[in-house]
């Protein structure tokens, strides 16, 4: 299990989050001003603002320019996970998250995994199954499949790291060029439901990622399941305005 240290703004966010979820601050109620929070926690204004930003990202509060900060009409605890940036999302919103490795072994690549990784079905790969929990409650799990010759030397301690991908590939001087990703809502099969401690058939978020090195060389496949009542997947997209020719085709003569 791995426990991350918490920063001052994490601790402030934790305290305010608890106040909101237990009803110290009611839905739609305005919470104390930044100055009052600075005095309560003995923290700087920038620390308080950082903590409030975390709570706003979690949809627990809404900050209104010139009016103050107000509690959401329906506050609930859902961790926002930025797609493709799990480690930083956890560090920001759930630094106390723990991780266990349920299973780790070499195995023959299952047919679907072999297809995505571009290996033969009987080729040996490294497999690991992990479960992430907050205060003893499992919220996410994943199955990790790594191309065998790229995974030599990995130990259980490596898989416990939240920044596993960066640690693994960075240590070998490798860099991911792009990721193919699929996200869907599925009914949890019995095995997954058991690990997440939910009812079989309950809706969960399933995310499948295949990582590619330069030259479109597949190196790893991750199949993750998230409790939809505890995790919210988010993404940030840079909007690119395309010209008329891009949208409707070129008007140039052939």
C-alpha cells in the first residue's frame, strides 16, 4: 500500500470537504470568506485559494466573482480523474489513496490483448492486477498487460506507484508518443464487482488504454474499472478552429 504525503492545501481541502459532506455547510450556503479561512487554518491566502480550487473541481463548491464561495446544491464525494493523468489527479484530489497489487505474474497473452499489443497469442507478457482504495473503500482497479521484453526487472513495488507509467518507461529512457483510449459504462461482472465491493451488475466506468512508443509500437495495455459513485472522469480539450476549407473540403481546382 502506498500513502502519499499531503500538502497544506490538501489538508485544508480535506477539512472543508468534510464540513460540506456532513452538513456543517448546507447546500447552497455561502462558506466563510478567504480571510476567515486564513484565520481558521493559519494558512496563506494562496493556500486557501488552492484548496477552494480543488473543491470547485470536485463540484462541491462554486466560486462567484465578487459574491463569495457557495456549496453545491447536491454535494457528493466524487474524485475527478483527468483522463490520461491519473497520478496527478490522485495527488491533487486523493493524496491518501492506497494501492495493493492483487496479482502479478507472467502469462501467455490473451487473444484480445495480443491483438492490441501486436504480439503472438502464445507470447509471454507481464500481467498485474491492482486495486486502489480511499480510507479502506475500493474505488478503482485495473489490469495491466506489458510487452514481455519491456517489463523485465519490474517488481511489485514498481506497480504500487501511482506514477507507474512515468517511473517504468522513464527509467528505460522510453517515451509514449500517443495513447488510444476507450471509455464506456458497463455492468460490473462478478469478479470486478467483488474487488470493488459493489453489487454484480452495477454500472461502472470502464477505461481501456493502449500506450504506443514512437513509430506506433504498442508497449502496454491498461483496462481499468472505476466505481461511478466515487470517480468522475474528466478531460480538457484544446479547441482548434479550422478554416472553411478544412471543414468542407478544399475549393481549389484539381
